[in-house]
C-alpha cells in the first residue's frame, strides 16, 4: 500500500492529530506527512533531544502548531488535547540517555505513556498509536522473532519502554481505548540525531564529515534490521486507518540484516575515505543478533520498499547538509 492509499482510509476517520516527540526524528516525519496533506496537527515536545529546525519547514502551515510541553506534565499536556482524534506517541528518552539517568527515563517512557493513555481515554481520542521498540525482547532466544517472542529487556531503555507499552495495553483492556503498539527497529533517515545520543547511521555520517573514523563497538558483526523512516511513517498511517489493529502489537522492521561492519564500509565508501574504523568494547545491553518476523504488519499492506543502498545514499545526501547547518547554529 502506498502512503497516499493509506491516507485515503485515514482521512475518513481523522481530522486532528497529536504527535508527541514531534520535533524529534521520527515524529517530525509523521508531522510532515500529516501537515502537508492538510490535517490539523499538534506537535508536543520538550526539546530535550528534539530540534526546532526539524519543524521549521512546517511552520508556514496554518494547520500546524508546535507546543513545548513535557509528557510527564499532565496538567499542561491536557490543555493540548482539545479536538484531537488520533495520537502518535513518539516522545521518549532514548537508549544512551537512559544509561545516564534511568529514573528519569522511567518517568518519561513509562509515566509519559501512562499520561498519554489516560488523557486519550478522558478526551475520547479515537486512536492511540504507541511507538515501542525491539529492545523490549532483549537478546533473542528463538528465531525468527515474532510478536510473541519472550520479553526480557536487558537495558534500562528496554525495561522502561516495555512499561510504556504495557500501560497502553492496560488502558486498552480497562477502558476499551483503541490502541496499537509498533515495535520499531533501527530506524534511519534524514533528520536523525547525530550526536552521541543519535543513531549509528547519522553518527557515522557526522564522523566522516569531521574526518573522524567510525567507531565500532565489539566485533562489528552485530546485525541491524535498518528500516527507513518513510516506511515507518507508512506503518503508522496504515495501523491508524485500519480497524483490525485495535489492541494489537506489531514488529515494525524491514527484515533486512546489515552488520555494523557492512554499514561502516558503505559509509566510508560513500565518502571515498581511506579512514579505518576504530574498535571499542561492546556497549552494555547491545543486542547482537536480530531476525525479525514482520509478516504480521505486512499482512496489513505495509511494505518495506526502501532499498537499503538507495535509502542510505539519500539519507547521507540529506544528512550532510543537515549536520552542517546544525553545527553552524
Ligand atoms: N530511531 C529508532 O531507531 C527507534 C527504534 C526503536 C524505537 N524508537 C522509538 O521511536 C520513538 C521516536 O524515536 P526517535 O528516533 O524519533 O527519537 P528522537 O529522540 O529523535 O525523538 C524523541 C523526541 O521526544 C522528545 N522528548 C523526550 N522526552 C520528552 C518528554 N518528557 N516530553 C516531551 N517530549 C520528549 C525529544 O525531545 C525528541 O524530540 C521513541 O519512542 C523511540 O523509543 C526509535
């Protein structure tokens, strides 16, 4: 299904969307898809990691509003709910931040999801799509990993995100809230955070722009199921538009397997660089092997059509300019 076909169904149900984490990487792409098609959109972000520049191109649209608000601040969050009929909850404290302040991360990833679900019930929101993560599975004990794989997260991040999706599930069961959980894996694309808190693709691009070698933790043979952000946006719109997704959880991953060594090689090749990757110790909680079963979400018509090499090239093309602009400001 194309994004336009998914929106044909979506527009029958919804007029006004809230996107939390709207100034972040994935949230800003969801905002863009909605705003440019004429939906009313409210972005909620505390800008702890999000950037104003991610939403700059949407400010010209009268149907778009960006509000600075913390999802743990229930009182202020509630003020933004008027008329909202669909919510995409992307706001989260990410992996590396969690290592530094796991209590705060539990408040944001667990408590924030609780607040969102509670307010969705109170304001009769028709649909809550909740962004979760493959990190809730922990190290795989059987392959391929479908949605019924045991949940044994090995990082603070994975535990707090699991708390978030479980709260969303509880509100679904207790109050019939229409929810869908998407477990993302290794999303990449333009506007991804490139600091030490960012994704490996954008970090490597920043390294190469600054003539630094990419760092590989461990052997580099760890696999990633890189998934382009456009395909993640499609997944969000499809599950929101579909009737059969109520109360369901879906793996949202391309199914690709790319090692970190292969990624480093591709990025070095793009930059025609002679630099050699630097190897460091494994990161705590890093998952080494993924083999994701994405058949459940594909059955809804979500196709992961972005070719990795093309997606990577286009991402690096855009990230080069993005990082240069961000480093200037
Ligand atoms: N990028 C990935 O590969 C990936 C993989 C798995 C899951 N996810 C999930 O997808 C979602 C979006 O991730 P992303 O990659 O776009 O990250 P991101 O850091 O770019 O975006 C998250 C946004 O949430 C905002 N935020 C953080 N704490 C907040 C708070 N207390 N109140 C309001 N806003 C807050 C940040 O400022 C940021 O703009 C997250 O829920 C994340 O856990 C992402």
